[in-house]
C-alpha cells in the first residue's frame, strides 16, 4: 500500500495447487483485481518452509501474504486444468504464476488506469522497466496472455508486446499469431466463464491447449458444449441467443477495424473504434439493450453543448439511438439496442451510422 495515495499494489502473485512448488504455467493479465487477504489480521506468512520455497520466486526481502480466491483466479485455474486435461482446477499440482501489465490493485480497470497516470506505478525496490524485465525473465511455459484490449493502450501496448515476444520466442507458445495485432488476448474470465460455450472461444481455448493455430477436434468440442448444460448458463436457449449476438458484435467490430480501417482504442476497459480523429468513439457489445455505445469527446472536436444535443437528436431520429438513463452524469453518451442494430443487416446499419457521423462532424467544422 502506498502510504501517500492509499493505492494498493500487488506483485508476484502465485496460485499454488496441492503441495507442489513446481511451476506449471504462467498467465499475464491486466492488473490485480478483487482478491482479498485470506485473514482479517493481514498477517504476513511466517512459516519457515513456505518462506524458503517462496525465495525461489522473489529475491527481495519483502513480506509475502496469503489471499483468498476470486472469480478471475478460479478461471485461471480452470483454464490450466483444461490445458492439462484435468476435470477440475483442484486436481492441479503445482504453481501458476500471475503477471500483469501493471500492478495497481483495483477491480475497476478504468479507475486503475486513472491511478496509473497519477502514480509512478513502481515499488521501492524496483522501477517499472526492471519489474517488467524481471517478470519476462521468470515466465515459465505454458504462458497464457490474457490482457485483452490493454494490448492497445497507449501506455501499456509496448509492454504487452514485450510479453508477447517472450511468449513466442522464449517460451515457444505457438497458439499466438506471430503478428501481434492479429491476437485478441482474451481475458480468462471471459474465456472460461462469460463466453465459455461460444464457438469462437472454444476454438481459442483449444489453440492454447494444443499450442497451435490450427487445433483439431474443434467441431466435436463445440457440439459437446452445446449439448452439456453449464451451471453458469442455466438456460441453453438463452446461451445460443447470446452466442448469436456475440457473433454479430464480432462481425461488426471486425468490419470497422479491418475493412473500414478505423483505429482501435481502449474505452472504459473495452475495445473501441475511433471516428473523426477521436471525436466520436464507438464500443460494440453483444448486450441486447446496449449493443453500440457512442461517446462524444467534446474536447477533441470543440463541439458546443448545443451542437452535441443537435447531433444526438439526429442520431436518435435517424437510427434509434437512446440517451443514457442519467443524462447529467453521462451527457456525452448514447446507446443503440441490439434490436435496432439488427433491424436491417448489421453491417449495412453500422456503415450508415459511421458515414452519418463523419458527415455530421465534418459539417460542424
């Protein structure tokens, strides 16, 4: 904990399963999340044998603490159990190392990123560059890169690429496309929980498991996933609808990114599309109520509040966009429901929307 800012840091996280201290893999994610101290007293580990083993992971004299689990940590365990063809994460035997692109402990990524701009993001025993080099040096395969859209963040993209290069060249991870920009770096929480039965992410899991860009048995795995009820998706019909929405959302995003050539930026912890040099940002979701989020950056385009209101009225009347429920708090946002997005062919609809935005903002100048 930083005594001046009350910002928490957590570095060198280890997940130990059973009693073995052998490293059975590494994962690189965004930042430490919500796992809390296992004991309310926040007592440091003092068992001599445990400390002796932990010295192999960190040469500093800083104290180690034991934390409880959280959903992301459980998903990391589930992913490596899948990799090792084990029925449950509790059957693992060894240590999974967790590394991050930055080490501010905060469950809300947008808040963590704000903190990262106002703090040195370092510890008293190492600066940020040395910590990154240390982390990369201690990667042990198999290595899963799960830092998602933080790969494109202005501050962390270079660091993400360093981990990417090490995963491929040092650790032999062939499930990654050798071209950095072609990878999704899907977060384990999404891969093992929220989109577990989505065919796209089933294939991505199998790429990791088989360490190849062309895994075998994908069709059978997809069939099994659709045939087996999941405790996280009790209604399979709802899961299929969600998968269909996700497919459309992915197609729309890929169309804007690859065919239209729009720049991808990080917005509120998600991948977004930048229009008109960042004056308008779009986030594509699979949420039935808010499939497309639209953000206006008035500082970028110099748009007055009256002009923004006029622009929003046009978006509402022409395409069915809606204002945020709390206009005072979210005055620069609108959203389009999935029903409105799919009222005609989604790619045609999004083409009309982006063309309209570019024309409207061009007329503002």
